[in-house]
C-alpha cells in the first residue's frame, strides 16, 4: 500500500493540490455533455497534457480524470461495462506523467457521486452504492493510484458507502463534500457534521474537508465553522472554485484571477487547511500563482470572516449562519499545528 500522501504530509506544512479537470478538458475540445472519462481511452495525449500542466504548475497532488467513473455514471454514456478499462487508464496515464516529472507527486484517484439518490428518495441502496464505488476504486488501485480521493459528496449515506468501499481497497483516503447551499450541502450536511462523521469512524480518512461549492470565501467560512470541533491531528482540505460561478452567454464562467486564488491559498493555509487546491474554473496558471504564494508569503494569523471577505469577496446566501452554534457563539480558533522541520 502506498504511503506517499502520509509521508508528504509529515514532511510539509501544507500540500498543494491541482485545479479543475472538466474546465481544462473543455478548453482542449471536450464537448458539453460528453464524458471526460472516455478521453482516457480516446484522447490519452490530451489527458496527459492536462495532468502535466498541473504537475508543472507545482501541484503536490493531482487527481485522475475519473470523477464520473462509477458504472452508474458511465451508464449515461453506454460505458457501464468499461469501468476497469477507463479507471485503470486514468491512473496509468497520470502515473506515467508523474514518473517523468522527477519529483514526488501524489496520484489521487478521483471518485465522485454516483448521481443516484438513496432510498427512500431514489432507487439506490447502500449495498449497490458500496459495490459501485468498490468496483471503481479497485480499478484505480490496479492503475497505480496512491490514494482514493472521494469528492463533491452531499449525502451522509453516500459518504458512508464510499468510505466503506475504500476500506475494502486499503489505500489512504481523502473525502470532501460540496457545501453549496447556505454553507451546507444540498442534502443539508454542514461542515461540522462532516467532522463528527469522520471522528466516529473506526478507520477515518487521512484528510477531509470541502471542494467545489459556490466560491472560496464560502468554503473558508466552512473551515472556520469547524474550528472548535477539530483535533490537532486532523488534516483539512479546501479545494475551492475559482471565483463565484456566473452564467453568461449560455455558459458558466469563473472570474477568479490568479491573484485572487493566491490570496485564497494563503488564507486557507493560515486558517488551518493542510491540503489546498482549486476546483471548477481553476487553471494551471491559477495553481502556479497559488504555489508561489504558499512558498513565498510568510504565515499569518488565523483570519476571521471579515478578513476573508475583504480579500475574496462577499459570501453567498446565508453561509455565515454556519459560523454560529446554538448559542450564537463563534467557535474557538483551532490551535495551530506546529510546522514540521524541513
């Protein structure tokens, strides 16, 4: 079993993850409605170039092009019987690019939601979800991933099924939810609920947190809301969208600049995140700016919500509500982890 993720976390204060997959593949010619995962077979050179761009930008962690790689999602494209082929190719292409880079980079196997609702709201059972996740994760493991990266989840039931599937595979696990509705997931899960879920598991993930959502300030507000519930040993992930998404001229656009994403990366680090990356809209140039900022800017004090919104913009909806507990008190700041020796 690979321990590269744990080794790099032990060696570095924080790790830089990559940016968006879909955004960058669309820029290379992927059609809207097409399955990015099929490009692992049909356009491998473009997938390699995508991986290479984030390695060259300075990412310590790069995710495989396998977000929709369960049979449930591939069924929409008539490829449900190609789970092994598609996911192994996603991992193999990234491993080859990492080998050529000449430095350690974590190959993280991306696993997104099945797209189906669980009983009683929909047809999906726990057993069926766990089987679908385990099938995909086994293929990613066969392709050589160093870790399983469960992302953009919204329901506790699906998180639990994915984590149980990952336990069967035996690789290190990272798990992130998308807090996109007033600071919660669309199924009502708040950041502190994720902390409780993780702490209650016999085999918790190596790292956990949030990705995607509405924008960087909202995601960092979620991180602040976790403060009073985190353990010193917890590794928190923030992988924010590149600015707040806007619909214009028939498409969704992300207007975050490299400078804004650099500010976000530093604020996330100072707020306690140890794995920091970008999600939708984040291009290699954004990640390169984040790399420079994390390497060159000194660590600051833990930012409050006012400092975050002053640098990154206003919150959306009622995200600020998650910062208040039942009594309306703001959680106490988390004690900062001591910086490891280099």
